[in-house]
């Protein structure tokens, strides 16, 4: 009975580790998706300004997006191009 209990505890520990690793991977994928969206927003904002289609200057919006992208890079590493 002790062997069964020990095996079950080992199995539960391994399952917990796998769950944590899976959650970390999911978090990283979601963060990458968010960063991709931010890059698209940044590009659209700058393109609109360059083409004269944007309203007032979007300096604050650009700074916000760049700040979020820098936070992403600080946590997950450089963005790939």
C-alpha cells in the first residue's frame, strides 16, 4: 500500500509540473499574440500619419505602444521580425 501511495504522489507531482509548464507556454503564446497586435497597431498608426490620413499627432499612442512592447521584451526577450 505504501508503494502505491508513493507512486501516486510521484505521479501527482509530475502532473503538477507538466501543468505549470503548459500554463507557462500558453502564457507566452498569448503574450506573443498581444505583441503582434501591438506591432500592427504601431505600424498602422505610423503609416496613417505618413500618408496624411491620421488626425492629430499620435505621439502619446505611439509611446504607449512602444512602452508595452518594451515590457514584453523585458519579460520574454527580443521580438522576432
